[in-house]
C-alpha cells in the first residue's frame, strides 16, 4: 500500500451541508454530525478515486485503535473503514453499533 497522505482540511459535507472543521490531531475524512464521507481516495489521502459517491455509514467495528466506522459507497458499493473521531456524534455511533451490514 502506498504511503498515507496526510490531509486535514475543512470541507462542506455533501450529505448534510455542515461546515466540517479540521480535526487537528489526525486526518479528517467524514462529517462528525452525520458521519457520511465522500469516496475520493483509492488509498488514504491520495484523492485518486474517480467515483466521488456518498460513503454512507453502515456499521461499526472494534479494532486495535478503537472504534472504526464502516462505510458503503452508494454509487459503486465499495466498503471503506475509518477510525471514529473525538468529535463524532456519539448517538449516531451508538446507533451504528446496533446495525448489521
């Protein structure tokens, strides 16, 4: 896998319109309010994916580094995963923990 490209920038969530601030301690890849993301990377931070579909949060896993959100692209069906951020909506995280994907 190519090197992880560090990108921590603010963006407007395509799903809910929230102005998502920089994370500050790691790379931001999803909206903390609705947990949706955008399918823009083939490898973390490379911005080489042409799909640009909505990555919908569909489940939650526990990994070595804590909780991980499982996303499924609404456009192409690809599964992606990303660590939960400190400011993510915990009610939505709890709700995700009850879903089977």
